[in-house]
């Protein structure tokens, strides 16, 4: 991070803690005052705003869940009079009604400021031309990228998603230098650029991508195809304004998050207690400045871990790892909590494998067994050769070392596992549920 940072504040750990404490006190008092929902929740625990004296008091506060957003539909968590609300955004709920969140003008301004920090972290300048290829409208994506870009002062090219021909035309004619999209959209564009041999006509240097699961291999592939110097994974969700809650820096060692805007706790999704520093757990968010829909200990269901220590880039904002999956997908195997994303992370380290996998759990004579099926990349080795066994053993050993469970690994030919455009079913659990 340069000394000329305009948007990312330079804060010490102590300064961040002080801002978090004052923001926490403010949020609890504001929610108690403005929201019947929060007031009832806090009262159930016998809590009043004055009970928050220290940052550690956060653990006394009740959790808020996606269920609470559904119950309060259509304007859940609303903590200001309606005349102060200037906008809503919604996200698709995976089940049932969509989540709708409200914004005051100050919330919109705060969000724009947070997002401007993201462009700064990604090394952009006001001379950059930013092609925004994400959804506009009810979704937060388009609005967030756009607001942030304008606040930052670069030139926004608001194309929206899809429309491959227009994307390519804008990329070449307007010479976009930064692409904002999902990873799969970047991949699609990269393939088209190669197919039409347009690489020499592009001025792209960087991309910012997020909003969906991606693999390291996918990322390398689109970086190569589009001739990028860097790509940056951005974080965020509608509940905490939208995208822009954090982003990677050029060191690419995790996502810096704006700890002066929200508190991030990592908890064990079963015991609901904080995990040890650096351990994997569920991300829980408490907003520090949100007016219209403040969050108090909101359970995101996203699994990640905090990265201890200072980033080589010098920015004092703390970091978390990229999202490793959903806590709803957790498996308990021989007393160990496992997330499918952890298996995916192990597989990524093996160049001979593609990113498909399947986990099958069974119980034989009262003992749980795990089979992990993986696929070779096309063109790798010959089937049935001894190297498949060696590869299987190496992967099983890695799983044992990283996730601390024993498994049997089966190496399959490319294309053997079932695929789906929707969410692929990665886990088959045939154990008795009693
Ligand atoms: Zn950094």
C-alpha cells in the first residue's frame, strides 16, 4: 500500500480496537432504540446497551441468522424510521424468500467508501477504465462496483453480465484496463478472446472477481487468457452492504477486510464458541456503522479462518482466507468436523487432478469410512498404471495431514464424476442417521 492512499485508512491494531468498541456500543444502542426485533432479542438475554463496556462483551450478544431475515420479511432488522431509507437491495435466498436489506444515504456513502478502498487496494488509479460485467438492479453487485468506481474516480464502463459481443467490443474499443466479473465470466471472456485472437487489442491489466466459488486453476487460466498482471478476489454479501467488504492485495495472501467497518468473529458452528486464532470456523459479522439494517453477530454460514500476522504489503487491516464453503455443508466424520471445501483445497495442490471430487461416507460394523473420488486432468498418465495408486496414496496422505482424517482415495478418468450446472452434490452420506 502506498503512502498516498486516499481511501484505505492507516490504522494500528489499537486504533482499530478503539473504533470497534465505539462502533459496537453505537450499534447495540442504535438497534435497541430503533428496532423492535433487536430490542426483544437483547431483552431475552437481559441485555441493555449499557452492558457493552469492552470488546469481549460481544460474546454476550445474541446471534442473528438468515432465518431472522426471513421472519422479518420484507424489511427485516429495520432500525431507522422508513423516511430515512433511500434504497433496498435483495439477494436470492437459497431457500424461501429473498433477503431484502435497507440503506440510508449514509449507508450508501459508507459502502461507496469501502468499495473505493477495494479499487485502491487493487492498485487502480483514476486513469483506469473499469468494465463492470456483473448484475445491476436488485442485486448489490452492479450498484457496488459502480458506486465504488465513481467514488474512487476511475472511469466506469457499466456493461452488466452476459452479452459477450458487447463485452468484447467495449474491451477493445474503449480499452478497459480492469475487468470486474465473476470468475466464470472472466474465464468465458478469456476463452472468447483466445478464440477470436483479440489478445493484442486488449489493454486489460487487472481483474476483480468474486461472488462465487472458484479454483486456483480457474483463476490462472483466465489470468493467462486475458493477459492480466493481477486478479483480486473481493468479498462481501448483501447483509454487509454488498461486495466490497474486503479484497486481496498484491501479495495475494488472503483477503484484507475493513475492520473499522465491521467485527469479524470466527466461531465453531456446533458449539457457537470462538475458535482458536487461525482455526477454521464460521464467519460471524457485527456491523459498526450500518444505520438502516445493522447486523449484530450475524451468522453468515461462510467458513474461513483468520490469517495471523502482518501482511507483507504493510496494510494493517486484518486478513481472512478465502471462503472454504458453507457451515451447512459440514460433515462430522469420526468426531472431526469436515467441510467439503477443505478436500477441494487439498486437491488443488495436485497438478495431475482436476477440480471435480466426490466424498462418500459409509458405516461398516459401527465404524465410519470415507472414500474420496477424484479425477485426473485430461491427458495425464495412462489409466490403470501404478502411478494412479501412488497418486491416490499421496492425496490420502495429504488429506490425513491437512484435515486429520483417514480416507481411501480413488483416482478416476476425466469426466467420470457426475456434473451439474446447479450445485453439484459432492457428498454422499449413507451412514445411519440415528
Ligand atoms: Zn496485504
